[in-house]
């Protein structure tokens, strides 16, 4: 009965398929939110007729990311994880752990700063309430909007670091760390497997 999600007594070679699915879905959604923010929203003047539609997509997408991230966090706590694969460099292992937790905090901070900006500037009503009011000329005077921009840069840098680390494990260290975040048989591992 308790075997359905939490199986600490068995060691597994991959993460739970729901966790794997959420990982890759969130990767796509977060990169899309960053790309829309940087390449579409930021350069778009508030007088552009399409801006409200893009903001609607970006803001709703950000909320979906938050919900999926929370679900992912719970699934991670409740499911069996593969044994930790430490490298020969303890400092790198500590960095990896910090980066993984930093993702949760950063995504949360992105959503909070985005939401605060939307509420204090009143664009939440313009975007979702169809009031017909014009968007403010610029949002850069709001500290939460400035923080949203800096946090986005930090998030993009962490994603780059995360991808480089995954490539290092796959092609330099040649271990199975990346495969653990893939679909497939999740058989019981032997203590020596990497
Ligand atoms: C993980 C979630 C999110 C990511 C990765 C993200 C990313 C971004 C990026 C990269 C920018 C442009 C930053 C710049 O050039 O300085 C931006 C702008 C913005 N985002 Fe987000 N965002 C997220 C969630 C949200 C949420 C939940 C809201 C509101 C509910 C929101 C509201 C805004 C607003 C209002 C702007 C400013 C648009 C403008 O200045 O014209 N964002 N976002």
C-alpha cells in the first residue's frame, strides 16, 4: 500500500516517471518564460496592441510554472530517489546541491516579483479584467520589476550552469547521472552502479 510512491527500502536507478515528466515540462516552460520576457516583452512598447495578449500568456504561464514546481517538490519528497552520485570533488557536489535548491527559490522569487509588479502597477486588472485601460508607459520604476529582471538573469545563468554540469557528467565523467532523469526501466540498482 505505502509502496505506491514512497519506497525508501528499495534503491532505484532513475527518478520517478512523474518527476522526470515534470522536470522536462518545467525546463521547456521556464526557458519559454525567459525567452518571452527577454525577447518579446522587454523590447515591446506598452502602446503595442499585442502587449496585453503577450503579458497574459507570460503571467498565466508563470503561475502554471509555480504550481508545477510545487507539485514537483512534493513528488520529489515522496518518491524513491537514486543513490547520490558524488564526484571526486566535494566542492562540486556541494555546488550541485545548492544549485538544485536555488532553482526552487529563484522560480518562487520570479513569480512573487512578477505578481507584485502586476498588482502594484494595476496591470493585473488591465490584462485579465479587460478594463480597456492603457498599460503604464513603463514598469521599470517599480523595485519589484527591477528585481524580476535581475532574478531572471540569475535564473538564466543557473540554467546554463545546470546544462553544462549535465553535459560534463554525460561526456567527460561518462556516468549515468543524466540518464537518471530519463524514462525507462527503474530497476533496483546494485551498490556499485554509477
Ligand atoms: C518562472 C517564471 C517567470 C520567468 C522566468 C519570467 C521571466 C521574465 C523576463 C526574462 C522578463 C524580462 C526581464 C527584463 O528584460 O528585465 C520578464 C518581465 C516581466 N514579467 Fe516575468 N517571468 C516569470 C513569471 C512572471 C509572473 C508570474 C508574472 C506576473 C504574474 C510576471 C510578470 C512580468 C512583467 C509584468 C514583466 C515586465 C514586462 C515589461 O516590462 O514590459 N512574470 N519576466
